[in-house]
C-alpha cells in the first residue's frame, strides 16, 4: 500500500490520498467495521430525529457507500448522488446500487448539478478539507432553501481551525441546528482509540 504519514495526519496531498484509497478500497468496509466505525449510522439517526424530509441527497467523499447504505434504510425512497476521488471506491459503491450517479471528483471542486438537494452529507472526510470556507460556499449552492449539510469533523482539527468561528461567519447562510458532544470515531484503531473524537454537525440553509 502507498506509504503515507498516517490516517491521523490526513495521509497527504490529493494524489497520495486518491492512490491510498484506491489501494484500500477492497478491504475498506471490513476494516472500518473492525475499527467500530459508527459515524454513518449516527449521522442518519440525527437526520431522522430532526425529522428532515430527504428526497435528494448529495454524498460528498462517498467512498464505498457506507453512509448511503444507512441513509437508504431510513429513507428508502431517497435518490442519492455520490462524489469521490477514488475510482476504486466508486466501483464498489456502484456495485451496491445505492446511487443514481457517481462522480469522480474532489469535493473541493464545484460539481455541476441540474437540481438542488434536500441534503448534502460529508461523513468522515472533513480532515481532508483544505478550504472549509470555499466548501461551505459550494454546499450553499447545492442545497435547496431549508436544506441541510450534515458532516463530521475531528475535535482536534475543529479546535485547531477555530471551526466555531468559520460556522459563525456563515450565519447569514446557515443556521446551526445540531452540534453533538464529542463522539468516538475509530475506537478500535490504536492511533485513534478514545484519544481522537469527532463532532457531528447539521447546518440548515437559510
């Protein structure tokens, strides 16, 4: 497998990240299950508790479709489009028949869309976001009015990036409707265990 710094450090540049996830794709689901990765399930549960009406979802950094699989269980009629930089992950996602369409692209680049979405999800990938302000601007354009952006972000990076301020700077575009307590991320991965936790956040477009 591609030699990288570590998952904790975010792997590296876009080229390294793409190669890393291409090589990991075949065993990705099994590895994440072994590490007790629950973020997709927790995200969908929050969407359900908020009683969001979701007909169209854009799944950024969709990977092999772990979040989409959970979303389909709670929203069986939802139409999901996915985007990821890893072609091998997208092949696996396609075989799961969860998505209407799949796009090979970085989430930091503008996606051409024909209709607006009720929700945009980005679960487990904010670590790789170099320009969160640009990303939030893109998300705003993808969403219908009152649509939601649901994402996870590591607590250590949230604090380092002063993410509260970033969210506050978008207060004319989004309402903060949910911000979870610190949650376990990869508790069975020795590099993460109980040391690195995540926050689950929902922003609603004004």
